[in-house]
C-alpha cells in the first residue's frame, strides 16, 4: 500500500488577491506561503518519505523543498496546474460576465468543457495525473511519498477517484499547504484517510 501525502502549494499573491486564477502562470509564494510551507514541514517531520514529487511551477516546488525538509524534489510535469485558458490571471467576478454561458457549461460538465474556452478539460487533467500515480504505484507499491501540486489538479483527481460527479469537485476543500493523505493499492484503488488536515 502506497501512502500519498498530497499538498496544495502555499499562498501566492494571486491567491491573496481575491483568488485570481493562476493556472500555468508561474507566480511565487508570499511570505505567508513560505510560513505555511515551514509549518507543514514541522507537521511532516516524523514521516519518512521515500520520494518527493512536485509540479514544476515554482509555487509548488518551493513548497515541496521546504515541506520536505530540503530533501531532493523530483519535478513532475504531469502535476502542473490545469490550463485555465482565458480565465488565467482573472478573478471569477471578472471572467464570468465576459462569457456566462461558458462558465455555465463548465459548472455543468467540466469533464468535456474547456476551461476558459481554450484550456484543458477536467478529464484531460485527470488522465495525466492518473498516469503519474499509476506509474508511481507500479514503481513503488508501498511506503510514503509527498506530492505537491495545485488546487484544481488535486480536486479533480480526488473527485474522480472517489466516484464523485466532476461538477462537484469544488466541494472538496484544499487550503494552501494543508495535508490530504490517501493510500493506493496495487490495483490503484484509493482510500482517503485525511482531507485538508493540519497534523
């Protein structure tokens, strides 16, 4: 059984600015975000990680480096945040009025609707993240790994693995630098053990 400790990165200036959609835009951590990463490092200090994986975006790998106690971090492109297309760099209050029908389509069926009109669908995100975890379980069937990714990526994958309708993905909370922990067995079955926790 592989235990996965899944984090969302620490706070960024865009998270603090009314939850502006970062997507693939490579924004740094705030001072608060750095503090959040240090706090989670303290929470995870007694867990022996066999590997640490991170999205290549700096807000994720910087969180991973701190939370992992300075240990080696493997950058994994499949963990990069969703491409939000025309919604990137904007708050929801800004982009929804620009195309209300697109937002309605996304809320009804993110699995097949392209975020921001030109970005990824939820299923495209899920399939690449699933591919990463499937490969990881084949390589390492047991132990502990730390994975640092993003709000959209994490929630889409969890919703799908838990059998939730993808339109409900926002019902899963992922605060900055909070811990979600689940196990994956050899067949890839996920058992959720912690969600959005402070250990």
